[in-house]
C-alpha cells in the first residue's frame, strides 16, 4: 500500500546497560507513527556505519538482515487491505520474534505498552516477566516455549511463588493473568493451537486472591484530624490524607492531577484516571460538594500563583507537559511520602495497623454506608461503573464493624 512507509529506527530515548539503543521498525500511516521492536541493539556509531553507502564486514551482514526485516514488513503491509496497525503488529511482532517463546511475547507486548504510554500496565507485565524468568532460571529452563507452560508448570510456579518466595495469591493471580493474555495472543496469531491452552476450570484455574480492605472508625478519623503535627512535612501529609478522605477517597494520582478547571462554586468534579483509560462507555464524572475542610486544605497547600489559569494543577506535584511516565513516577513518590508520615501518625495514635492513603477510600465508603447512604450513591462517589463493583468493594468489613452489626440482632428496645 503506497500510503504506508517503513524505516529502521534507532530509539535513542532509552539507553540499555551496555550503552546501546534498541532498534525498531517505524511504520507511518496517515501521519501516525508506530514503532516495533526488532530485538537488536546498537550504539549510534554502529548504526551510522551500518547505514553507510558501503557498509563493511559485520556491518554489511547486519544491513542485509535489517533489509530482510523491512522487506518482510512491506510484504505484510501489501497483503493487508485495508491496512491497520492492529492487524500488522499481530503478524509482524510474531514473525520478528527471535523465537515464538513466552519471553519474546512478553518483550513485544511490553514494548507495545510503552509505545502507548501505558506505563502502569507495562510495569505489571514486566514484573510478571521478571518473576517467570527467575523461576525458569532456578528450574534450569534455557528458554520457555508456550508448550512448556502446562498445568504442571503453572502449579509448580504457584507453589514456588507462595511457599518459596512468600508471595501472595493475589500477586500470583496478577502475574498469571499476564501469561494468559499472551497465550490468547499466541493462539490468535497461530503460534500455538487452542488444545495447548492450559487455563480453564478443567485444567488450571488462576487463583483469585482476596484483597481485604480495612476501614478506620469515625473515632480514628477524628483522632487524625485533631492530631498536632510535629513538622511541616507531617502536616502536609496529614492534610492531604484528610483531603483524600473528604473527597470520598480520591486516589493520589487523581488528587495530583486536579486542576482549577475541576472546581466551581459548589463542588469539585473530576474523572478517575483509571476509568478514562479502561472504560469504553460514556464516563460519569465524580462530583463532590465543597466544604470548609476541603477549601481550607486547598488554600493551604495549593501551588503558589497570583492568578492561576483553569488548566493549572492545584497541588505542587505535577508540571504542565509531564509525560505519562513522569506522572507515574511523581504520583508514586507523592503517595509514598504521604504514607510515610501517615504511618508515623497512625503509630503515634495507636491505630493497630499502618495507615496509608488506601484507608481513605474504604473508610469513606464504609462510614457513608453506616450512615444510611445507598449503594448507588456510594458507587457514584467512588467512580464505579456498576453496583456489583461497589457491593464487592464493601464486602470486606473489619471485625469490629461485623461485631457491631451482629449485636443489632439482639439490640431489643423497650
């Protein structure tokens, strides 16, 4: 197809440990460019010599190899009518893998996620990849084909994770869901047959760990609000934790990305960053009424500015122009700092577990429910797309809440 062009590209954005850069195939279609890994790397000098008019020795061989790859890419493009990146990458990424292994599929998929700036998801896949590689190294696998990953392999890996490495069932489930997704991709691209698929109720079932959420009591919330900080850093962490609670457990990434355009005279309105990326439905905004506590914390910790514009961040965490990767790093540090000082505050107040920002969300939901709020209302304030998610979210209560509910069975009033 004449309107699709290709070229071999040296990605100098990310230098590897050996001071080389990854080689990629750049495909341009309708002014959109995408990059696909070639599982090779070079220094800038090597790349220049390879692309010289008359490359010599090894550079000549490398040039021929790269030409073959580009020619194969163009053959695929010519067979696609109409052309789409999705169809192209399914064929090309499989064909250009060093081998049709689980490792090569992991590497391809991680690169694809990075190119889309899906930093959080790429991190999850990379963590799973490193864990699988560590297991295989200890168990003497030279490589890992899809046929190696059978029921016995998965059961052994689960046991190795939970018993030898003391990792949770939740973590095992997260990692193996990544492997399952790669299996589906391999089947769809014809690398393996459906008969080799090991994930099913009759074969291997990925464990579903339960994330037990705790809620602070209203008395513990009050003690945090009344606590007298000993340093400015502690005071900022305490105030922003309270701010999160006041907005029904707004997550730190969403808090960091709040802008003045999110505030009107009556409320703060925002969309969860998580649902913006994952939802295909029309998004419903979360709208929380303003109150004195919310306004006081904003005025106290807002980024200094004489006349802020609507698209300016409220808190001094992010800068305009930050990439998705930078936002991820900054918000992680933002959350880590709050949790560091809140852990100290919780310990001082003799709260029996380490207090983090995660407690604001579940605490707000639970206290709203205890005060008669409907599941629908709570779900909207949490940004849930359906009530089943909210019901599941509220399904794990602390023992003192359960005891309180059970005591009502015999709470006779004359």
